[in-house]
């Protein structure tokens, strides 16, 4: 991972605000000329700091009305079991986020579907048959208060 300076942090903050900014707009915003700015963006992309660019889509506007947070317990805590489970979740497009957690459950997944009937089908046809699952608990989101937003980045290294 590269050591990030104040220009790198400024570029990342600017791109979080507007991922469609042109290089000239970005350079102007962070106080660099376009060529060095573009080199830095490319370096951040190649290093994996910038993972992708995508549109932030309103779920309800495209008919995805239901968000469910699903916690999973898995059997026999082994690396192979965890990897098999994780790979199975990776293959489900309805799962938009997943975390290995501590506490009562082992994994927490964010699932987005059209409605309760779609979640019931996903649960019975796909989630309950995932490898090594011993328990599933579903928590339905009533309202989104805050969704994934820009990261509060640390100050640049001196």
C-alpha cells in the first residue's frame, strides 16, 4: 500500500464527492496540474486504493424495496468452511455486502430484493442451503437513516 500524502487524500476525497469529475476538474480542486494529478489517480487505482467507479442507485427507484440484514452461524470454524461459505455468498447478486463478525453470529450479510416474497424465495432456495450454515436470523430494515457514504479519511502521513 502506498504512503498517502495530502494530494492523494485530497484526490480521494474529491472522487468520493464526484467520481465523474474530469481530470482537469479534479486537478483544479486538489491544487495540481492535470498530468501529475492523472499519474496519482492511476497509481491509486493500480495500488488498489481506488477499487472501482460506479453509480449510486436509489434502490426503491429500481424496484428494490426490501433490505434485509441476515446473520449466519456456520459449523466447525475452519478456514475451509469459512472460505466455502464466503464463496457461496459471493455468487449471490442479492447480497450487496457481507462481513465476518464476532459475537453471536459469524457473518452478517446485507441483502437487497424486490419484496418479502422475493426474500422468502432467496431464503428457502439459496440461503438455507449454503454450505456449513447452522442458523440464520433476518432483520428487516424499516427505513434507511444513512447508507454507505464517503469515508472519513485519515490525515496524510507526514
